[in-house]
């Protein structure tokens, strides 16, 4: 149960106020540098196209032109002609309707999730189009399906002098690669890699269920963690002997182990793939790992919009899986970057449904760092207990009764020194009642008759 924190309890009572570890096997030596990673930019910079030419309103606006080739990319939809209305909001609304976008609300500051007129939400008819009314007469839209990526902005034209600012900012996302195990050259794990995982308390059964594989670069081997959705390969992440990570270029960012949280009400989020496997050894399959590790610190900037949130794009790509969760346990690493990641996730997922773990103490050297460390040194039972003892994520102004236990004990055992208050002047009464210095009974210099009435009330 949560309580708003008082200034101090006694004042309230008295006053009314796969990285490999060093490996002996020759198989893990002299690894050539990983392939270069190309940046993935789902958002592009656009050049506004202005037009001050007065044109009459078209009675029929051509629908969105749709053309596919290769990786299901789409051509630009036709741009509606300027609508010369007195009200920019109505003009904006008319433009969006002409493009096939019909929102439930046209008020500034509102987000809406709609069926994309370009891709129709794919086979699942997902409402993947995010519409944001930035200000009166201006709207920004973006489809988050990887195979579509239709986006742009539009604004109303108040009169004939208005221009067509940013109306041509509709583009397609960079096509996502379709990859296969055969193309990547993924292979079953060899005995050396299985032995490495065994040292980290990860069983062969867990590795097989999660389809962990390996890949050969020259005469070297790296661990491959396939990222799947609905069983299909979406991306793949690699880990070498020097604990360097890289992912396949031009692939969609999603959680590792995404299929394991489909329909789950409780979800565990960890910082690395091996931590996700460790959770499974402790009996928790409803666990996913972030794909990009942790930031160095918490951002001091305001929370970005869905369109601008590039660093945490995987959250938006997996939004349909996260929306059904009522409790999300953040089991990130115990170091500062891991805690920064937990805070960034809580900011986006909602602190009110997030919980956090406290890793066990490690003697005088601090605490264990992550799930795999706990599994290796304390075993699966202790790791399970850590998750079961997760606590609510801190919310400013809300506290647990446990935050006051020491003060409550102090009052009960009368060790604080001020818990007895001021004597009433009657020893027999002091055993049952004492005055506080700012007690309402003493706030107004009481007359004898008033004091008599209060004593009658006490009786």
C-alpha cells in the first residue's frame, strides 16, 4: 500500500503539519574485427516544397497510390491540393481525410493509433499508424510497420497567401532486410561453446529452446543470438571472445525472446541475452532482453515522441506485446548504466506498472551485477527469490509503510525522547493521554470552560 510521504513521521505526529569469458579453447582466438555496422535511420530529413500558387479545390482527390517491389516498399501518395478554408484546423482535417486518415480526435496535443492507408496494417490489420496533432492546423503521422514506414506531415492553409510548407515530407523507411539462417551461415553449437555455457549454468535444453547458434568467421567462432517474432528470423546479434557485440545491418530492432512474452501479464526485462537465458534456468520464460545494452546515464531531455525515440525504437516496435502487461519487472544490471536503462524504460513504459529488483549482496565487495552472476554463484533458487521479491518502482511522492518501520518502532518502544508529549498536569490522565506542542487542543489559549469540555470529550 502506498502513502504520500509526510515531511517526517515524527513531525507529522507532533506537529499538525556472446561475450565469451577468457576461454582456453584455441577455437576462440585471433578473431578478425566484426563487420562494420551501418546506422539504421528510420526517419529521414525532408526538404520542404513550397507552393504559393492559388488552385481551386478539387472535387475528387486521387487516393493514395500504392506500388510495391522488392521489400514491400511503397511509393509516395499523391499530395492533396491546398484547401482554402478560414479555419486551419478544418483544412488540416480535410487533407488527412483525403489521404485516408480519419482520426477520433482532432484536438492539438492528441495522439491516435489508426489503420495505415498505405499498408492496411498488414495481414493482422494492425493499427500501426501514429497520428499526432502537433498544433492547431498541423499534424504529423508515421506508420511503424517495418515493411511500410509511411510518414509525413500536413497543415491547413488559412487563406490564399498560405504556402504548402512541409507538405511533401512523405517518404518510405529504409527497406528491412529479410534474412535466413542459411544466408547468415548459422550452425548448431559445438562442444566448446556448449562447455562455455555450462560454466555459466546455462543448459543445452535452454540453448536449444532459444535457438542459440554459432557462426564462423575465418577459423574463429562467435555466438549468434537469433531475434525472432512469430518464429520468423528478424535479426541476429553476435558476441565474440572480447565481449564485443554487433548486429545484422538493416534489420528491425525488437526484444530478444519476444515470442516468450506474447499475451503475458507479467514481463521481465533484462539487459543481455545471457541474462534472459539465466532467467529461464530459474523458471521464468516470460523474459526478454533489450537489443542495444544500456546508456551511460539517464537523459536530461524531455521524453521524445515515438517518431524521435530512435534509441528505444524496439519498445515501439514491440508495443503490441507490452500493452497487455500489467506488471513489468526491470531486472537490469546493478551498475550505473544498468540503473540508467531501468529509468529510461520506466519513463516510457509507465512507472506505475514497473517493478525493480535488488541484486543480493556479495560480501564486502558490493552486490551481484546481474542475473547470470546470481545464477552462477548462488543458484537458480536464489535468482527466483530475487524476482519474487521485486519491489515497486519508485514514484515521487509515494512510499511504503516499510519506509517508516524504524520510526514506528521508536514510538512504540518510546526511544525517540519526544513521543510522550507534554503532561496534562494530571498523572492519572498522562497514562492515557499527552498533549503535543502543536496539538489542536492547545492552538487557541483555552479557557477553563473550554478545557473542561475537551476533558469531557477525552473521557
